[in-house]
C-alpha cells in the first residue's frame, strides 16, 4: 500500500513538471503566432498554457492531501 502511494505521489509530481514544460512551449508558440500576425491564435495558445498551469494547482492540492 505504501509503495502504491509513493508511486502515485511521484507520478503526480511528474505530471506537474510535464505540464509546466508544455505550458512554456505553448507560450513560445504563442509568441511565434503573434509575430506572424495571428493574434487570435496567440490568445488561444496563451489560454491553453494557463489552463495547464491551472491544472497544476489541482495536482498540487492532490499531492498535499496525499502527504497527510
């Protein structure tokens, strides 16, 4: 049981890092879209990046609950 719990914590932390990496990449893509004159694409990509970061808030709360 403890082993499964530790694995769950590790996987959640991995997902948080993975999401942040993708959020950074998406933000870079948004800048490229803006430079190419695609403001709406830029805005949607930034929204997507923020949604990933919002997901990380939930993942962080889950990690906190597992630590109790």
